[in-house]
């Protein structure tokens, strides 16, 4: 039935992680509302905005990694985690 989507273990884990992350951020927004803060980009961002920036940037990092380095993606994950930490700290 879902053969056309090529659901592999890593694909399912990726989408499960995204779903869990969105659910966690929803609970955090309800329990601990925040006021937007202004970071190095000069725009006001919330946790959700920073998550979106992180996911979008990580997608570009992974695409660039595939084009330049090849399929050795575990190291790209390390780069993405460093990028995520920087976004949540300074953006």
C-alpha cells in the first residue's frame, strides 16, 4: 500500500522524530509561553521559529553534504547538531 513512498527504517525514524519534536514544542509553548527575542538576524523569533530555521538549514546542509562529500551522512548529522545549537543560542 505504501510501497510507492519507499518507507525505510531511517525514513520512518526521521518522520517520527519530526512528529515528536513538534509535539514537544507544542507542549512547551502551552506550559511555558515565551516572548519573542531578537537575535543576530535582527528579527524577533520564538522557539518554533528557531526550530523551523534549524530544520530548513539542516535540509540544505544535508543536500550540500550529499553533493560535495557523498553519502557519508552521519558526519552531516554532527554538522546539523552544531548548527541547531548555534541557531537556538544566537538566533
